[in-house]
DNA sequence: CTGTTAGCGCATTCAC
DNA sequence: GTGAATGCGCTAACAG
C-alpha cells in the first residue's frame, strides 16, 4: 500500500511538533542541531517523504513547468525540446509535456493549463500564442518564455529568419544561379507563421540585392511534409523555363525536393541546386546544404530564461536572437552553363 | 494576479453549499437540473476553475502519469514516446516527462518519482528497472507498464528480439552470404541489456540453423553512436578475411557502418551488405535494409495498457509481443562471387 | 437532492 | 528554538 507516513508520524516518533519537522524539511535555520538530527534520523528510519500534493497546496506552487510543443513529430521541435529538458532536469522542477497536433487542440489548451494551475512556468516552442491565450497568461501572472516565436510580452529566443533566408539565397546567387525558386511553408499555418513570412522576405531581399527579378512562377507553398514538397517541386521542375536552384523552407521538405529531382532524372547538384533550412540530423545524412539554426541551444537558453523568470518574476522580458550559419554540403554547386 | 476564485465564492454567489458546487464539478448525478444550471452559470461568469493542487490532495490522485525515457536523444525512443503521448493526450492525465541520461540519474529517479507521489501511473521506456526500483514501485502500488524491456511483475510491450535478429541474419544467408559479422550494442549498458543478448542469440541461431560456423573475429560491440560503429566496422573490414555482410544492432549504428564502408571505398551493397534494426526515419532516407519494429505502436499500446491498469489496478500484468518485419531496401544484395 | 463538516498533508503564523 | 493552531481549496461522508 501507499507509503502513508506523514509529517505527523515523524513528529510523534521524534517527540517534536509537526512545525519542527516541517522546518527541517525546508531547511529552516531556526532549528537546533540536536533536534534537527533527531528528526532527520526518524525521517530516515520511517522512510518518510513529504507529499508533493500537500506541499503544492500549502505553498501555492506546483514545482512544475509546462512545455508546449506543436507536432511532437517534427525533428526540429524534438531537438529544441531536448535542450529544454537538459536544463529543466538540473532544476527542482518537473516537466509537464503538452503536444498540440491541430488547431482545436491549441485553442483552449494554454488557457486550460493556466487555469488548472498545474505549472509555475510555461515554455512554448514554435507556437505563437493567440491573443486570448496571452491575456490569460498575463492575468494569471505565470512566467512564460517562447522559443522560436515572437511576442513582445514574453521573453523569447528566436532566430533571424530574414537574415538566414537571405544567407541561403545569396549562397545560391554566388554560385551563379539566377533562376532561383522558393518553396515555402504554408503561411496559413495557424500555429506560427512568422518564420514563413520572414524567410520569404529574406529570399526577396537577396534577389533584389543582386538585381535579379522576382518571378512569381518560382514560388510554391505547401505543408511541412515530404510528399507535398515532392509534388510541388515536380511542378517547378516541369515549368517551361525551370529554376536551376531552389531554396526550401525546411530540411524536412528538402528531402522531398531531392526525391522529386531523382524522380525526374535530374542530378543534384550538377543539374539542380538545393538548399534547406534547420540542419536537422537527416540533413547531414543526405549531405544537404542548409542553414543551421541552433535548435538544441535555443531550448537550453529558453529553459534558462524561464528559470530566471520564475526566480525573479519582475524581470523585463528578454529577447535572445540566435545566429544562423551556412552549412555547405553536397546539394549546391556552381551553375553549369 | 492569480485567479483566486474558489469553490466557496461560487457557492456564495449561487446561493448553494460548497458540496453542491463540488458535485456539479464532478458530474455527480444527484443534483437537480435547476441548481446545476445555476451553479454552472455562476462558474462561467466568475471564470472559475478548480485548483488541481487542492483536488489532488483531497482525492489522493494526481491525475498525472510519469513517463521515463533514457537518452531522449535516441530516435527510436522519441518514436515510442510519440505513441505514448498520442494516447495519454486523449485521457484526463497530464504527462510528466523524465529523462535519464546516465546511470546516476537512474538510480533513485524512479524511487524519487514514487515517493513524491506525483504520478498515478508510470510508463517506463527502454529501461529495465533495478530490483530496488521494483520493490519501491510494488510497495507504493503504482500502476506501471514497461515498453521495450522485460519484467514479469509489470505489464509490458516488447518485441521478440531473438526472432527479429534471426530474421535479419537469415535474410543475409539467403542472399548467399556466409561471412556474416555482427555489430552489437555494448552489453554492459546498464539501462537495458536484454535486447543486446537476445539479438546476439538470434544471430547465432540463424548461423547455426544454416550450418555456418560462428567466427569470434566477426563479433564487435560498441556504444550506440555512429562514430563507434564507424570505427569498429573499419576494423572488421580490414580483417585478413573480411565479412561480406554485416548485421547491425541498430539503424543509428548502421549509419556509421555505411560511412565506414564509404571511407574504405567499398560499394554497398555490391561489395558489402548491411542490415540494421529499428527502421527509424533515417533508415528510409538512406535506403537501409532493416528490421522494422513498431516503435510508435509500442508506445500506443503501452499507454493503453497503463490507462487500463489505472482504471482497474487489480488486473494481472499483461504481455504484448509485437512482430518484427523485414524491410528490404538498398543495402543488401546477393553475394557477388 | 442539498447544506455542513471533517479531513487530505503540509507550511506558516503566533504565542510561549 | 519550538509546539499548537489555522488555512491552502477541494472531496466525501453524514445528516437532514
């Protein structure tokens, strides 16, 4: 049966009051060494361990942080989560995980988490909270930090997507490409569409900077999976005047792009250059040229920000911007004339 | 500030007692429709939501399940966890995640989880609990299920590793290979070494079944990473009489194997056949022939077993054995003479 | 059907 | 320094 030793049992056995036991439990200095030792030994012999539930109610703190992730399936999200886990594990907090797989999940999830008062802090990954959620969080005064999404009200760690996309596109331009297409994420994605817009902007900026006209026909958008990317790339490559290079919103999609090229008998990078974004594990395996963002590190920093925030709730929201890095591998090459 | 509306406020505003409010909160049928409506509307207008902490203490239930995973880094573990998440999300339980990265973490973690009474149920993935942990769990009477590890005391979902390994090795034999090496996980791995032994047994059985003598020099073991596998494979391939085929404990290691073959200028599968185990995402990308185990499904079933177990704690431990499947892709071929 | 009361196990006053 | 009392917010048992 349950280990139902309570603080009262300990008090009785040690011949002290419950208050004293509680004090030694919380390292309250105003306990004499003698009684402290006595209590400690009784705790040990009774194999007592305080009930979290009671402690939580009494102190009004849950000693848990909530982490909300969209599409736990997504490799980049997993990587970020890893970073978060690594820092939360060093703290006293438990980690409660919430996965949101669709828009219905999301609406109300945050509100629900807040209202049930099950966490002392919230870490939101790659998900833009709705305005309703935001007011809910603010009213409840729950320390919150966001990783890979923007909101001025909260501490956040983001990456400069405009710059990263520019970097990718400029790499292609430097290789001599002028017919550069862009395969985007679906910007109607309800979760977090800022990166979608930003990367497109970066793409446009790079083209404009090089004086290359933007061709509407070289733009495609689709969901974050391989199949969709494969299909759209085929469209692109079967254009009368197909692009010679393609910048893809994510590595996951880039995998589908590579498949499409193979389907059509095109050699990458000789006939067709491809650059992705994220640098997930698979990118290395496939020798995919890509833009690396510090996925794991973003989680670590996010976790640290949250811990600080919970310690010092009065802190102003902080913004950390992570650098991107161009990783040249085997899917981009100079334009062959 | 905190939303400090309590059940008492609701009772006052609705002109009823707290007991009644509690009843409607818990869908207790013995409340008249009229008062139920009244209470409900007050709850709504006050934006009241019961405190989990109080509820937990009062009911002696946490409404949370703990999930313990080793090496959150490991792709196969992530996949299993996904399955677990998908079913827990459909329940009323929150999911508290614990990652164990080293042996020190593990010792005491389970005990700690149990003693703090923070979960109503426990799901352990790819980790064999120590005997101390087991007695702790049994004494505390916490419903527990294990995924990808054995223990007679608990419900578990496992895969027949002997059969899977036999299947892999037989595939190689059928292709005409006689010089078949095995690259194993490190069996001193303190977390869960049963699969290590079992797969080795399956390998041996297949060889014996075909009358192929076992060569000690064709056995290597190392950690679950690419680098180690790469190194050990090079050793194997530089033997005076190198193997023509290799069965690898995991897909992760198989990636390193492929790298080693490339390092040495060997063509896979023409010169050297490789078969992995797990069928993680990367296996498909690399066209790796492998043994698929239902990773995601194992998590789903594990989650379901746990939910059942919590509903009906008197249930006998159940064992579910999942089938493996040979997935032939591009890294195995007939022995070229 | 419904109001009242007594805990759940601990933290935290307040006196001594 | 330490014991006793009060309350955290809710559930459940007991009357009515």
